[in-house]
């Protein structure tokens, strides 16, 4: 594999690109509570850069000094989100969803270009169980825990039950402690919006008291270009009553909430959200936010509060005025797909209160952004200060070796689990232990 | 050829004329579907435009190449001027159509907007005029 595909692709697109102005402005600060928002730049050809895959070649992602990174499991079938069970077993949801047919020539071409940055592996439609009883960072037990699922993504464990958010339904499975294979059939708690499923991932978490389940439902388009009729019940977070399956819309206008988590300090629901493309390489910042009940976050009418999106017609002034600003920007086109708060004493003294965010990396800018796991420090339950890189090395020489998705903090073993859907690996990052003596 | 004076032929080969019918019809319809989109904000009209423009560009690309060859072949003939005009009209039609294809790849309202409408008008008008010029021109054959 050489550098040629990337370069030739880039050259071709540049040549076409009457775009020209696809470069990012240096010096813009797009993280934190008040990100710099440059002017909109709509170009005939959006700035595109695909980091084509290349294997790890025996190497691992880079963690800060004092941490070791190991591959818990490799050769998975598109791992997305993970969950740590009470006994320490790790579940991995594997799948690829979406069924939106191409509606324009662009859909055909964009689909092909984006596929160049993805694994050729087909989604497993299953949940794999990993057990690392000896704690060496490599799973010695690995089983297909549940099979025959439909693009599973969000996972939650409440009161002896495992909840799995397929791309079209929320399922409940009774869990037997220590089981390595689910024998019971899943029960449908509720159907989930699944028409087209442009953004198919269904993020899932349970409320602190366990009575409610929250499901993130992404929009069916970038900015309404499939018509607003297909956006019914999209770009929302549902609150589902765990006992009855009844749901209400908890928040709306939240373009693509790809991971949900409960803040251990405040018990509030938080989400990472992917914002819209094709307004320039530095618009719009993806974000991390507490999800306020009943709040409207702007999509598609406006972004980051009331910055109007010119592509929406007819516009809706009332909704623009209603749109609230998210809490914390993560950067434009980082594609945040993972969120996990640390609990208890945290991962280490430097990572004692805050959240890890997995950034998958995106296509809509020429300077690659994302492709890493960052740490957002919190104080008193609110983000406090700049995010710092935690796990890097996913990009090398312009090629992607991996793309992080779900991140899960394992409090019992004080480690971080990171799913990587490009190299089909689940990584474990843990404080380095003293060299074992024999 | 009926009613054609000795030593003259229609400017367009029948296949060329057939290919030219595509950009004439498709660019014209893309203009109409663009107008429909701007009137209704119903996205399917813009989707129609996208495909119509791509179809016009495919057939129009062959027409463009053929028109250049005709211009070269006619450089010492009496019909050299209309040949050149025809090729230039086709080139403008096609270039505007290409830019318009990218314009139509933008999302929602930006897929048409003012720019898309202007480009659709240029492509449609130049296709119609080019066709008119081509059909009223005759080709001088060797004497």
C-alpha cells in the first residue's frame, strides 16, 4: 500500500475544486464553551480528505506516560460501543446500519469516497463478550454473546437486564451472571425510528435511578436535504420508560447524538453530538453538552445557538430564537462517537473528574481532525478547561491505522476501553503496573 | 437528401442530431424543475434537476467533442463560421452545466438558489440556440 491513492484522490478533488478555499484558518480555537465560528464557506466541491486505511503493523495507539495500551481483541466485525458488565466482562456491539438509498448523483459519489476510509468488513450484527480475568489486557475468553441483531450500537445494563439498541428497536435481554452466551430471546421494549436511517446509530444510556432509558436518534440528512417529512422523530433524544416502553421526546434539534452518558456528579444526561457538514472546514463544531429536558439545539435551522443555516428554506424564526447553545465545543468535523465519564477516584490522579470522548475523524476538511480520544476535565460536574489528547497515533503518514468509536471507563479495573471500527480492534488503556516478577 | 442542393448536406449527422436532442431537452427540463423547486421548496424537484443535468452532460459531452471536430473539418469551407459559433455555444452550455452539477450537489436550498437558477438558464438557452444554429446550417461537401 502506498501513499498514492490518497494523493491522487486529493489531487483530483483539488483540480475539480474550483473549491480552492478549502483550507482551514490557523489560530481558530474551536474547543470549549465559546468556540471561534468563522464565516460560512459553501464551495462547489466541499473540502474533502479521506485518510485511507493502513494496518497497525504490530504497533498500538499512543497513551500518556504511565499508561499501557493493549489489544483486548482483534478481528472483530466493526466494533462500535462497549459495555462493562458487573463481573467485569466486556460486551462489544458490532454492526453497520443505514438503508438510505441514493437520491442524487452526489449520494452515489460521496458514498464511494467515504467508503475508501472505512473497513471493508461487514458489520457483525452481534455482541461479542470479552473476558480478561487475569487482567493482562488481552481477553482469554471470547464468545459470540448475542447474534442475529440488526446493527446494534447502544448498550446499557440495568437491574439484571441488558438493553441493546438495534438500529430499529430497543431490546431487553435477561442476564445471568457469568454467562458467556445469551440463551434467552430479546424482548422488544419499543421500536425506534428507522426509516432511511441516514444516521443509523442508536446511542443508549440509563438514567441514574434506572427508571428511564435514553436513546439518541440522529437526523435523516445533513441539513434537511431529504425533505423535512423524513425528519419526524429524528435529531432527537427519546426518554423511554423502562417498565412500559412508553417514550417522550426529551430534547430535539440535536443533529446526531452519537453517545449518551450520565454525569456522575450531577446525575444529568450528557451527549456528544455531531454537527453539520459543508459550511466550511471549520464549521460546525461537534459538541459535548448536558441535555436539558425539552431543549431545542437548533438543527436544522441554526447552529451553536442562533447562527442561521442558509440552506434551510423556509426558515423558522421561532425555532432559531428557541435554539440553545451547547456547553462545550469539541472541534469541527472531529466526529465524536464515544463518551464516558470516569467515576470514583478516576483513571489516575490526572484523570480524576471528567469525560473521555472518542473522535472518529471525518471527511469534510483537508487538515484531518479527530482520530483520537480526548479527555475533557470537569470540576463540580461542569467542563473546566481545555480538552487534552489522551489516546493518539491513529493517523500515521496521512493514513488511518484506526478510528476510535465508543469509549467506556471500567471503574473496577480503572481502565478505559476503546472500540476501533477501522482496525476492528478493542483497545484497553490502563495505568502501567510494576513489571511482574516471576 | 430531399430538397438539398447538389454539393450540400445537413450540418449534423443524424446521430449527432439525436445526441444534441438530449442536452436540449434535459437542460430545458432542469430549468423547469429548478423553478418548481424554488416555488415549492419540495426537494424532489431539485433531485430531478440533478439527474437531468448529469444526463445532459453525458450526451452533451459527446456533442461537444463532435462539434469541435466539425469546426476543424470546416475551417476551409463556407460553413466555417456557423460551425465555430455552434461549437462555442455548445462549450458554454456544457461548462455552465458542469458547474451547475456541482452547485446541485450542495444541500437543500443551496442546491439551486440564485446561482443554480442562473446556470440552468444559461445551459438551457445555449442548448436551444446551439440547436437552432445547427439545424439552419448546411454543410458544403467536396465539389
